[in-house]
């Protein structure tokens, strides 16, 4: 089973095409809805974007005809905020709708705004929009109170075309941040320290085009690895990057699962005796919040009790009531969920609420007795490419009925 390119990499990479009038070519682009939402948004800003069936995207922002990201698009995809940094870098002007609340939490963008102000931008909130402008952007030291992935990416893009040096402190270390830095360097940016908490960017006058291949999606890989664990082994995940999965694989080894880890593959072997393990979500290299819901399904099917502590988002347990309806024994208390396993799951009609919650319901449905129908499945299509085809190729009985 092959893993697709990372959704959370391709979105900032596409946004970075705004930084140059030259052509940017991306390979290993996943054909997921968020990519097409970003294509639409960039199109409205004047960027020509094509995405082939084979997953090659060509983007060219010869001329930027609008600097406004409208509410209609931003509300369907929060990652639209990524055009804030790139528009400021290139045009010194941007108007981006505030994303508003979301199914997994409040998700403010104050750190993006503070960062731009540190670079000398004038930023005002008006009628639900962040309006930013600057005569010049000047490098500065930006300390993030909270580690923010897209905030770090936005500041890297704005600072790449600022005057002088910017240092980002308490920066996100996620592989997707490193992937963006890698492409920005190909475009001529001077960036070092990405992948650590201190990223140094020396601004340049101009960036050029580049060709870049998107890293494999570690969350898709993790979701299939959990499926392999639930199945009791016998599954091999190819074209992934095991070093991006350390926290997950370590935790699963503690639970009792065994793996054969290659350079670009993970084979899930039959487990020894498995026992529930507590888990706390953390920024990378910690256990990803985007894998919390899927891990919880595994815990419902593993003997013992475990506490899952969600520390990144305040409302990321929307899958819990649905899993309980399928027979899971879970109690929540604020950001903590107590899971008691193993309880048999039974098929039910359930509702998807966000991308990763939906993935957990697919996993639960595949290992439940009887039929499960998942409503609002469009959430899954935002970030998983052909999930039902991939699971079918592994022998699962799953079909899209609408
Ligand atoms: N935060 C603030 N202020 C800000 C920005 C963030 O307080 O200005 C807080 C958030 O509320 C949250 C924490 O900081 O509590 C971390 O949020 P972060 O900014 O890192 O999240 P993000 O950049 O909006 C990205 C991914 C998410 C993933 C998170 C955490 C993309 C496009 N999205 O979101 O992916 O969960 O990082 O790793 O990269 C998903 O793919 O399903 C998904 C939600």
C-alpha cells in the first residue's frame, strides 16, 4: 500500500508559489479536496494552477491580481491563512478572512498577526478580515508563545523576502515545516535551523521558480499503520518516511506491536501480548494530535485502561460519542479521555465531524461487527486520497455510497 504526498506539506508549498513570478512545479501532490480548495484560492489571486491525474502541480504567479482571500474559501479550509505570509512577502499587502471557529477548537491566528507586526507590518482587523500592509518588511526576532505550524510557515515565507535577518524562536519542528524550507531554499531563500526550535531566515530581494517533490503524508501512513495493528499484522506500508513516525511507532511498540522498518517502508508484524498505554499529544517530535483519534480506536481494542491527553486542541474528542455508540468504553474529562479495552465494536450509523475523527470512524467501522455507515464523509476527502480504494486493496469491505 502506497502513501500519498502530505496534505499539510503541499498546502504551504502551493502558497509559496505566490513568492515568485516564475513557475513552481510540485510532484507527489495528493489529489485531495484541500489541494483543490487551495488551487481555487490561488486562482482568485491570479495564480495559474494545474494539477494532473498523476499528481504534478504547476503553479505560476506571473502577476498577482488580487490580495484578498475571501471568507467563502477560508471558512472551508483554515489553511487558507497560509497566503497571508506569502502575499505579504511578495506584495506587502494582504487581506485574509479570519477563519473563525472550527470543529476541533477555537484556533486563533493571533501569533500569525503578532509575527507580521514584528516584521513591521501594519495589521488591522476589519469586518472579519485581517488586513495587513507594509512599506517595507524588516527582519526581526519573533518568539511564538505557543508552537504553531502554519504560523511558523507564514513567518518563513514573509521573512524570506523581508530586509535583513529574522529569527523564529519556539518555532514548529514538523517535517512539513522542513519541507517548505527545503523548497524555499531551492527558490533562492536563505534559511537555516528548520527542524529545530530556532529558524534563521536572511531575506533576499527576489525568489525564483523551483521543482520539488512533496514528502509522504505521515498521518495517512500512521492511519494505515494503526489499521495494520488492529488487523494483527500482515500489512506493509510503502513510500512512507519512517523517521517521521518515531513517536507513533515507539508508542505502538510499547503497546506490544512489532514492525519491520525499512528506509521507506513499515511492515506491521503479528503482535506479542498487547496492553493499553497512555498517550499525550505534543508538537513534533511528540505524538501528533492528528493521530489521536486513530490511536484511540486501537486502545478500545486493546486490553487494559489508558488515558489519552489531548494538549494541542481543546475540542478534539468529537469522535468519542460516535465511538461510544459503536460500543467503545470511553469517558472524557476536559482534555483527557479514559479508554477501557477491549470492548467489541458493533456497526452503527455515525457522523464524521472533522478529518481525523472521520478516519477513526473508518477504522472503527472496519473492525466492528456488522455494517457501519459514515455520514458527512466529505471531511475525509479533504485529506485522504481515495481512502476507500486503498482499504479495499487491502481486502476491506468498504464502499462510497454517496
Ligand atoms: N495557536 C494559537 N494562536 C495562533 C496559532 C495557533 O493560540 O495564532 C494555537 C492553536 O489554537 C493550537 C496550537 O496553537 O492550540 C497549535 O496550532 P497550530 O497553529 O500548530 O495548528 P495549525 O497550524 O492551524 C496544523 C495542521 C493541523 C494540525 C496542527 C497541529 C496544517 C494545514 N494544519 O494546523 O492539521 O492538527 O498543525 O499539528 O498544517 C489536519 O490535518 O487534520 C489538521 C488539523
